[in-house]
């Protein structure tokens, strides 16, 4: 028996804001649509929630289909449900943002979905309310990365402190003081020396670190204060 047969039925979509770091810039994974509505325009990656699928499971499935990755950092951001946001049909979208290391993704899977990594500085206009979604995700990333060790999700397994600083400078689009940043990072105890050096460095070989996973997992929601409080406003 259907108890709600007299109620209107809506489509529930998942839209994923997938952010990556290429060592220099923060990039966004976008799809060039090959179907209507808005054929040929740029869009976030998304899909519809299946009938027997939880929201988080749906988001993870979409991310896997596009990137080939599992165990990705994914966070539910907000629900977008304005009437007319999708001209095709009444659709409520649950928005997630995900952070991945660009080097890890499945290149062929991305290509098969007509998707491309695009620098935030060159982001094209997106369909529907997707521009608003991206702006909200960047605000969340900048706030949380300042207080929690979220930025590590965008890095390879082994990294240098200068690489980590470059990441945070890319997130906030401002330069950071090298000594203060290094001192704050080392004082957290989150970094473990690997005993290796970066052989690709063009200057003095920098020490490679890896993340102390136990401390990262147990203290993730502690306030680390990686960057000045003035950057959070």
C-alpha cells in the first residue's frame, strides 16, 4: 500500500563538487554536458539517487564512477531546492564536496564521462545553480582547512612542507610566511619523517613527510589553527 500516493513526487539528485590539487593550483572536475537540458554547457558531476540507495552511498557511487576512487573525503554541503532550479523537472539536489589527490584518479574514467580538470581561476559559467554550489564549497573548504587538517586529503602520500605550504597558499590565494607555517605544522605532531628527500626538487632536496594517520583520525576535529585567524573572516 502507498500511504502517500496523493502527494507530489520529486526527483532527488546528487551534485558533487570534486576538488583536486596538482601541486600548483586547486582544480575543479567539471563535465561538458552531452545531453539536454543545457547541452554543451559546463556542469558539476552528478546523478539521481536510486530508489534503494542512501544519500551518502549515492554520492560515493557517483565519485567512484567518475574517478575510480574509494575512501575519498566526502562531506555533505547543503540542499538546493528552489522551484525551477532545473528546467526539466522539479528536482531537489543534495550537494557534496570531495577532496582528492589528482594524481590518484582514473584518467580513463574521467575522459569517458567527458570531464575535465579546470583551474578555479579559469572556471567557466556553470548551469543551473552550480556556481552558487561551488562558491559555498570553497567557503567551507577555506574555513575548515584553517582549523582542521583537511588539506592533507589533497596531497600525495609523501610530501614536503613547501608542497604543503603551496597547497594552503592555493586554497587561500595569499602568500604565507614560510617559517611560521613550518613551525605550526611541525608542532602538531601530524607529520612523520620518511627518511627520504624529494629528488624532483630543483633546489636543496627537501625532506619528505607522511601523515601520522593515527593522530589524524583521532584528532581530526580538534582545532589546529594552521593559518591566522584573520583569514577566517
